């Protein structure tokens, strides 16, 4: 193996698409750590969770390099991007998968819908350390600079220490008036969305609906949650699992049935 | 509340679409338990995970009743179907959300990609008991009869006992030569997909890719897994969690950073 190959290879994806400011901000921080290859959707794919494309063809197109990073776009979901990168783009197994920086929060229940976290979980499914970064600012011109020290510290730490197999990180950075100076290990806040559709009538009298809604925090006073940290100007990091099996302690023994 | 309203209301969805045989087989079993309302995608949405539609309009169309069940189709994902049902279709909060019967396995890692399980997790996100059923047979004319005694027993049990908040059930039924007579409480098998894309060349010389791949079982001899049960002709039921926070015992304390 030559020395070039011993440099860490970092695979980057997102769900805001290849043109998003967030992914460029992420590359700005990652190039100090190794070779960076970016494979992103060709347009925004927010809310795509771990969706994958099973019934239509996928394409991968190389676009203009950004700094020292090779850039590719696909017509697929964030999970498709990671799978296509692993099978058809990268020339070696990456050291790390990083997704983001997402324009908007992926705290609380958003972690299950997020395409950014979908790409992160997919990296985890390949047995790789994986991190998703999000800033709580939806603006296309969001200022990602307050994220930098945290990205640097986390990426450095994960490259040195790795992560337990099957566990990846969901990092959310608050868009607060004063840049955050603290990061805490937390858990996903219990919460949900309400009032979820705006109703419209088309010119022919047909109804249609558009997703909207308001987040309801079910534990606003719990300082151990990601939401609490974000509202208090603190960066949140939640270790999240790919495996969804519930703890075995609960009593489900009635489900062992023999006819 | 009149007596009609005290009957359980069961919301049904799937990811194989409103025309799939599996959802009709499910309704055949559920109508004995209460009022059934079906809201499914208008076409197959396999592999949609918990994807939701954020950037385009959604429609809900009532179609012909099936037996005593009201049937609706939407142009959205399975998660969209459950959300639209909760907000724009149902006249009261459902007692139970059931998804399936999926044409094909949702065991092992498939649980994270499955649209059927996406709908199930979405029911769980509303705080409702929720169950996803899958038969390990992709055929459009699969024989769902071996599923019936298990659907009856599980639905009856969950209606009587409920499920812990935040936990739902992933039920997989083997398509075995001899109909199964046993069901076991198991866990998601560790495993993954490999060789995932078939490569093509279009008439203009451009490459495109189509998802394929082979499942690799990482613990084939572990009888506590869903895959082991399915290969041994036993129905598997895995209690799965909406929350993805990893257990706190692991040492992530280096992530508590103060600059």
C-alpha cells in the first residue's frame, strides 16, 4: 500500500443536494483529515429517511472538483448515494462516512425522517464509523462557521477512536446568537409533529395537501435531550443505533405461540 | 360516544400499493376485529423506509370499498399515507395501525429500508399500537393463508394488551412448504446486502445502475434471530423501537466538550 492509500478516505453525502452550501462547508473542514469524495443527490431529498431506489435506474455523474474533493451527483436518495459510492465510485473502503451539514435540525424525531441521517445510518450499515451534522438554520445561505470547531473535534476523535459497530452519531448545532462553546452527549427528545397538512383546492375543484406542521416537545424541561441543548445554545451529539430491536427486558412472552 | 364509535378502528397501510393482494388478505382478517380504513400508496413504494413528501403536493382519492373496509389511495409514501389518514381521512383516533401484508421479507436489516415498516413506525410515532406483517414471498399472487392464524392471534393480543409506547412489532412469516405452526419472539439478525448494482449501458453509451444484491447473514447459526426462524419454518416477531438513541452504557464521554 503506498502512502497516498494510507491517508484516511472520507465519503461525504447529504440530503440537500450537491449544490447546497452545507456540503461545501463540510468539505472545507474535512480536507485537513484526508482524501474526500462527495456523492450527493442532484437535487434536495429532505425527508427521505433510509429510502432506496428499487424500481428505476440510477446514474452517477462526476462534476467539478471542489478544492481537493472529487464531487459526484446521482439521481438517487441519500442512501442510494452511499451505496453507489461504495460499489461504483470509491477505489477503496472509506475510513469514515460523514453527512451534512444539513440545513435544518435533525434533533428529536427528525432523526427517523432525515435523509442526512439516512446516509449516516447507511454508512453504519457498512460497518463504518459515520457522523451526521446538522445546523438549526434552513436558510440556503446559513452561516456554518459556528459548526467548525465541533466538526474538527468530532472527526478527529472518531478517526482516532472509531465508534462501536452499529452506532453512529447525530450531531446538531444550534443557530444561536452567540456561537456555541459547549457540546453534550444527549438523547433524542420525545416529541412529534402536529397540524401536518395545509389544504388547497386546485383550479378544477380537487383538493390537495402540503406537509407542514409544528414540532411539539414532549419533554421540554429535560436537560438530557437534544432539543434542550439546542434551545440553550449547546451542541448536541446523540449516539444512535442502526438496529431497531427493542430491549428484551419488556414482557412480550405472550408472543411465543405454538398452534 | 355511540356504540359504533366504541368498535376498534383499524388503520391499514402498506408499501406494495392499493392493488396488492397482501393488503386485501390483511383486510380479510381484520374486519372481524372492528372498522377498517385502508390508506395505501397508489403504486408500489417498496424500500421507502420512513420517507415523507416535503416538496410536492399530495392527493387522497377514495376508491371502491373492499368488503366492509373503506379504501383510499394517495400519491405519497407509506409514511405519508399514515399521516394523511390521521389528519385528513379518519373521523376518530384509530385503536391500531397495521401494515402489510408485505410481499417479501422484512427481516434483518430490511426493517430499516421497508416502507411497510415505515408505515408501522409512523403509527408508533403517533403513540398507537402498530404491527407490520410480511410474508417471505415476492410473488404478486402469493398465498397469504398461512399468515392468518398468526395475524388473528397477534391482532387479538395487541387489542387486548396494547404495546409499550414507542415499541411496535415486525412480524415475518415464512413461505415454507409446510405452513408454520409456531411463532417466536426474536431479534433483528445482523446482516447486510452485497453486490448491490447491476451495471447497464444506454443506447448513447451512458452507464446506469439498478439495485440488486444478495443478503449476507452475519449470524446464520443464532436461533434467537428472525432469519433463523424464517429458514426453520417459524414465524418471527421482533419488537422494534422508534427511538434510535443507543444505550447510554457505552463510553462516549469524550464527546462532552467545552471550548
